[in-house]
């Protein structure tokens, strides 16, 4: 396993990490989660990503149970949670959904700690920007949670560059803990934010990235080249369908497969390896839901050194025209 | 129910909220309070106002008992308390009355938390300005209470604009939590402070308002047009009498009633609706003491959309000459 | 009783207050202390001064027992402690004597809280300046003790004006709690520091004074006019003797007595009343060790209004030439 | 015993102090440690140095047991720990070794407190610089540990002058606790860092030094003049061998011995006394592992006053050419 610094920090995260989104509770129970996490951990993975909203809190509960079983020393692993959407969305809970206000954040983290059975969470994220809460209010809440010892570092997910910069500068001015990392979507077909919008932030504020959706919800495994398999995400989640069956992208995917084989790996491994070569990416969060998939995905690092300038150029030519 | 941001914050308060002043303990016991609060909550109200001084602490105790019965999730409601007058006024307690000194504030909030059986109060207010305590001392105490997790946001009640501004600027300079909201009296006959004195504060520091006395102690229900009903506040509270039986104001009230009927509502609803149309008002604190009254008052929002420019102009012509 | 603000703060202290120096434990046990404190409290005294060093901690223990017996509401009284000399002076305890270093201060206050059986002490003082500890280190320790909720306000005792100013400015620069009050010796024969050296501090940083030794260790009661009574402090404490039997001062005292009688009071009352007329003095700490003395001393306020400009001029003429 | 201020602080450390490196657990068990510590304490030593890495945590455990036995008042002694290498170095623990990141530091100190059975450690050190963690991250962690009451002062060990200066200036800018002391290697043959590199830091930021290896791992006792004794450190620790048997240095040592005898002391005493005459050294950490050695080393202070300018010149001439 390779390890990278998480942005400007001294914390090292494994180049590949394991996320629980859409898998824990829904596809994987606590003992399944413990098995997958053990498999990843044995391969060197030290970061396990989570969020309050995943399976409405059940993903945190499942991971908590798994951690209890696994009995790893607390210093040996890093867990995260993310906050924005809240756990439920009834009308009486107007301050507990789609928000980064102080009230929600202070109480939401307490809930996560309880569900995960932990004293602190290593990384906490603002899961989305909240245009209705001043960034200063959110920065203060993040700072206070760290001062209280309930979290160690904080960051953002899918924030615009100017919002991240504002949070950093407000924290600098008021002597508060600064945001450290951002969790953006990043894969061969989704690149603009990471490659252009954030460019200045890597240099100037040392922003680190923990990227999600390395396989574009399955598109980059090639599974949608022949249409929509029953039970697949394109089948069950309508909002994803159009981009998953996009003909130009699937054609590009078809052209990538021989490249992967040629390099001695799978299509998924090639797609993941391509992300790890970006020096601004601290870790690629994998979404594997079974041992075979996870094992395949973890193999991506072997392909990384084979990404010669020539290979990179071919990848660029095939995917860039269809990327956003 | 409409919801507004509380000033510049990300916290949303219902446009109408429920206060416990003069009602809890005096007119309403814990089970009555729980019924009224449930009625309001079911109608979308999420903010319940209180103060240490109301019924000498009994109002907080009653609300605490009611909250215990109601078992609402803590994230779903907002409660406040306010501090200045203290719980009792014996001579030995010179530092616990009419003050915003650090000693009083630190100990007073602990008392409120105990009476309300809560770990924290969402909003704490400095109930009046204290000319004898430097604003810096009060800002530090408010900041420390928030840092200790005993409160989430702080504000003022009936402070002058320059005092609010001073508190904000001292907090900015010393990197402390800034005041967020002010609780002024505001109704058709009491407007200058909200409309003129604070004007710059809305724009420049994002001040939010939680207004009290929407019906001018009953004057705007029309109950004093025919004199002083026995047991009414004008009957029992001498300091209110003169303004409640003011002939010019009661004449204006008489002229408002046909307007209200014309718009399909009650006089009280019209008076309340008029306040909610002020974009700087985050919430109007209702003082209803029984289900019928509360139900009527909550109906005010239906009238709000009927406040056309023409209706507003007529309201202005009738009341502005008699307003302060 | 009159009450004054403690310097710039919003806290009110009785114009006369009760100290435990040289009395508690040595002359007065816990039940005696409780009686004296009750007598003072009933007369309106709300501030009870103490220090770690008084009777090597026993004075705090005695006061703690007395407070437990008295069961006053915590908001109704103010207690202090002071730190510098430490509890004992064995060679192994080099960091616990004559110092204001962080280690000593943090641990010493914990000891005081235990002895006094309190959760917090209202006022903590740096009992003397420590030329060997940077003022910044001491300011940080005082700030941290207040942030931890173990104290409410902090000040100094017998510091030079430039040291107090430095502490204030360092706290302002680093956004820490600022020193509020100073406890200097002040009486008719010891005036320069209070009247000249500190002059700028009252105006510019709002310094408050809690003064000690109002009767100049008994000199101003006239007891040394005829020599040294057996068992008196001049008899038992050699370091005090010379100034107590100073002939010029005792002659001045002799001349003050008829003035006191003329005004209808005692010599001690006149001396105390003179201090209370200084607007920069927040409270005069009395050292009475029995009910009669305390009763006499508390009567001083009655004389205060009789200090006409003429009386003041006569006092000045008699004492100023012999004052330092 | 002489006592020096620890750098600019008000804390006094004995000119000679006792370290547990390479001795506790390995050569000395808890009861042996208690005996050595008692011997040193009785001779006036008040500082006992330790580190997480010494004997992989066992040195802290041994000292904790010894302290429990000794029952000294907590104010009478100073203990340290240092953090960087971590307790173990398995691959899964990538964030717990060779680092000064926030996660490691926060958790590591908790471990030390447990092993030493203490509520707080007086001095905590960053045991080495970590080029991969921004100094700002480490300064914040040190500050937070002090604010939490788990440590009183913090410093560095073997940091470059620019790193120490950076830590100081970052703390000053963000109003955090500043580094106070550095623990460098310092003896007659290792002088450049202390004498040249740090020169400006003593004057400008009041840096204090707690120096280690006063006898150059035994070289300055003369034990390596005749080759390598079996079981000696040059025998068992290869990384030390070359410098311990360096002929030029051993020749210089041979020439020092008559000087020591002439002054009435041992070679080791002369070497230690020479360090104590450096006004920037707050304390010399001795590494004695038995009573006789310790007794000899503690005798060094007697030689200090005999270091006349002539003696110093002869020492300089003999050792400077072979020092780094």
C-alpha cells in the first residue's frame, strides 16, 4: 500500500480507502462489514469513510459494531463522518436537514459518536455547502468540535473553491482550526472541479482530497456497455440512469478495456490507478461491497506504475472529450 | 408555517413562536403548557421563548416539565432564556439583579438549565442592557457559556443600537462569539427602534429579531375600545394602563377591525400578519394563554399574503400617526 | 451599606469587607469565623477576603467550614484567594513558593478550592509580583483558570503600576481575561502608590482597588500612643514594630482622636471612613477579630458623609507629612 | 543544588536532573528507579526526564510506579515525556511513528498519562522535528494539550533553530502557548548547535535548554581510552561505536583526567561541571544507572566554582578541535 499525507497535514492515509456509502446496512451487515474492513486493513487500508446520512445512520451503526469486533488500536485507523442532510426530514426537523448551522452540527456529531461507539471521529466533513448558513458559523462549529476533542481534523465535501477558501481565511483570521481536506467526486469522466477549480487551493492552502465515486457508479466497470442490468444502480436509481448509459462514455469505456488487459489489470483497476497518479489526491475511496470486488479494486495500485506518459496520453484522448 | 433564518445564522425559526411570559405558572401549569406547546408544535412552531425572570423561575420549571412530557427530539425545537433581573431581589443579592456581570450570568444559566432539565439552551439573551457592566465583560461571559456548550447562540433584548454594535465589534476584535439576535417590542404602535434605530444593523451585522408584544398587551385585540375589562392587564397592571386606554390608539384599532373582517381574519391576526411582513423580523413571539387564542393567532400567516400595497398603505395611515 | 463596582466590572462589592488575615485559625476558629461573617453579612458585607498563605491554608479551611454552616446562596457572596508565597517552604518545594509560575498557580488554586469546599473562587489575586516569571506566563495561567470555571475575575496585590499595565496589555493583545483589581496597602500613612503611582490606571484600564490594613496594623486605633501593649502586634511581630511606635505618627494619631469624637465616631472609624471617600477604592478590607471591633469598624460608613472639605483638609494637614 | 529558571519561564529546575533513557526497565526496575530517584531528590534534583519511546513505554511505567511509591507532593517535582517515534512500528500504525501529527500527539499523551499514573505531565517535548507535519499543526496540538490541563509547558528536542523560531512565531500570531525549552545533545565534543545555531533564540525568545548525553555516551568517563569494554554501549550499540572509540577524542579525554584530579574531582564531574557553567543550559540530564554513578555525577556542581578562566581555556584548547 502507498500512503499519502492528507493535504498539508502530517496525517497519512492509505492511497486506497474504504467507503460505506450505499453498501453498509443496505448490502452489508455488521459482520459482513467487519470482514470487508479486515480485508482492507490487512491490505494496508487505514481510512474508513462514513456519513450520518448513509442508510440514515445505520451505516455508522454497522461500522461501529464492526470496529468493536475488530479491536484495532485506535491509533491505527482513521474514520470519518459527514454532516449536512440530517438523519430524517420530517417538517418538525427543519433545522436538522440540508444545513450546516451550529445547532445541527453540534448535536449531529454527538449522534454519530454514539452510533459508532467512539470517543472521537478523526475526520469530520461538511457534506455539502449550505448557502443559507454563513461560512463563519460553520467554521466556528467545526473549531469547537475539535477543541472539545470530538474530532481531530475537519473538511468539506463538494464545496466550491471560493467557499473552501473563505472557510480557510476566516479560520486564519479568527485563529480557529482550518479546513484540511475536501471530498469531491473524481473519475475519468468527472474532472473539472478537481483539476481546474481547486488548482490554486493545493498550492496556497495545502488542500487534500479524499475522492469518491472512482468508478462513476459502475460506468467504469463496463457493466453498462450492453444496457442496464436488472438490479444495477442505473436500474434502481433513476437520477443516475442518464449518465450511466451515455453512449459516448460507454464507447470510451469499451475502448479502455483492451488497454487494461494489455497492462495486466481490470478496467476498474485502470480507472482507479489513473486517479491515484494525481498528486493532489490523498486517497481514493472505494465502494466495494464484496470481497472479490474489494480485492480487485485494491489491486489497482499495481497498475499505477504502468501509467507511462504514453498510457496517460491514450487515456486522455479516450476520456477527456466526454468528461465534465 | 413559514420559517425564517434567525438573522445571519443558518438556524430557522418559525415565523410565529410561543412565549411563556405572564402565562406559564401564573395562568398555565405544566400540563396546560404542554398542551399549548403541542398545539403550536403541531402547527409548525419550533421556537419557545422563556426567561429566568418570568414568574421568578417558575415559567422555566413549567416549560421544563412540559418538554419532558412532550419528548420531542432535541434537534426539533429551540428554547431560549434571558438574563438580567435575576430571580429575587433581596438586598444580600446585589450582584444577582439588574446586571449582566460575569458572576451573575455564569451562575444564572446553570440555574435555568436545572429548572428546564436541559443540557443546553439554544438561545440566551441579555434581557436588558446594563449600563454599569462593560459590554466587553458581558460578551466574554456569553462567549464562555457557548464554549462550555451550555448555549448555542446569544443575543440581546431591548438594547440600543450602539450597544449591540459595540458587542458585535468587541467580539469580532477578540475572536469571540458575536451577538446574533435582538428581542425588541414591536407592533403597529411601537416601531421606531425596529424600523429606524436598528436599520443599519440588519445590513451590516446581520441582526435578527424575535419580537415581543405583537398585540400591544391586548390593545390590538380591541378589548380596550370600550374601557377596561375587569381582570384585564390594564386593570391589574397599572404601568400598562395609560397606553392601553389611549383614545387615539383605540380609535385606530376600531378602524382596523372592518379591514381585518374584509380580509377574512381577526383584528389580532391582522396585527400579527403586519409584523411578519417585515423582512427583518425572524419570528413573532405570541403570548397566547389558551387554545382558542393560540389557534386564532397562528391563523395570522394566512392573512399575510393579503397585505397588498394598498392594505399596507391603509394600515400605515391609520396607525403611524399614533405609533412611537 | 454602600456598594461599589469592582473597578470597571459590573460586580458590586460592599464598601467595607471582611478579611481573614492574621485572624482566622490563629485568633478565630470555624464557628467564630461563621459568627463574624454572619455579623458582617447581616450588615451588608458581601466580600470575604482570603489567601492561600494565611495561617498556611488554615484560614481557607476555616472560611470553608464557616461558609458550609452559613448556607448562603452562592450568588450572594464573593470570596477571594491569593497566591504567591505557597503553603510551605521546604527546599524540595522550590516551585511552590515566592512564585507566579504556571505550575504553582494551576495546582495552588485546586488546593484552595478543596480547602474552601467550593467549585469556584470569585476573585483570585497574584499576591505579590514575581520578578522571575514573565508576566505573560502569569496572565495565561490566570486566563486558563477563569476559562476552566475555577475563578471569575483576577487581579494583583502590591504590584507596581507598570506590572499591572503590562498584564493588561498582554491580555488585550492575546485576547485573554484582563486583570481587574489590585489589593494595595492603603491608609492615612501609606498613600503614594494608590494616589500617585496608580493614577493613570483608574482612568485608562478601569483598575479597581480592594485595600488592606486600613488601621495601619493598629497604629490608627491609637493603641501605640502609650508604648507597646503586651501581646500586641508591635510586641509579637518585630518587622512591624518600628513603624507602629513611630513618634511623629503616634502624635498625629493623638491629634486625630478629638476630631473623631467631634464627628461622633471612633478613631478607627475616622481612619476607615477616610479611605472610603477615595472614589478609586472599591472596598476596604477590615481585619476585625471580634464582634465589638467589627461592629465599630462597620460603623465607619456613618462618618463618611461628615467628611466635609474642612474635615478632609484637617486630616490632610495632620497626616500627609508623615505618610509614605 | 543550584536551581535555574527553565528558559524565560518562572519554573525552576535543578541544575542537574535525572533521565530514564536506556536505564529504566532495561537496567533498573521500579524499585531500583524509586531508590535512584529518592537519592537524586534528596540531593535537590527536582526534574525527572522521560519519553514515550524509552523502553517502548516501560520507562514511563517504571517511573509511574516509582512516583507512586515515593509519594512526593505533586508540586515538588517535574516530570517530562517526549513524543515522536511512537510505541511500536508495525505497518498498520503508520500514523503513530516518526510523526508530530495531531492524531498521534493527542492519543500518545493520553497513553503516557496512563502509564505514569498522573493527571498531567509538567513538560512535554516534540522528541524530533517532523518534516512532514506543518509546524502549525504541531503547535496547535501542543496548545490544546496544555489547555486541556494534560501538560503545563511544551518544548522540542533536536529541532533546528529555524523550526523552533517558526513554532514560537506561529504561536505568537495565533495566541497559542509558545514552546519554552529545547532538549539538545550537549557535551564537550558536541557544541555547535547549542553554542552557535541557537544563539539568537536565548536572547530573542528566551529559549531554555535541558541537555542530554553530558558524558558523550561514556566517552567522557574515559572508559573507551583502552578499547571497548565488553557489554559497554560501544560494544552493544553499533551506531555509537565509531564516535566512542575516536582516537583524537580519547586522547583529549586522557589529557582531561589529570585536570580533573587536580581540581579534586572525577573526569565525569569535570565534563558535567563544564556544561553547567553555560548560562543558557537550564539543567543537565544525568543518565546514571546506579547509586555510585549518580552520587559521583551529582558531585559535579562542587567543581563548577573551580572552573576559572584558566581552567576553561585549557578545556577549550583540549576539546574544541575535536568537537562538532
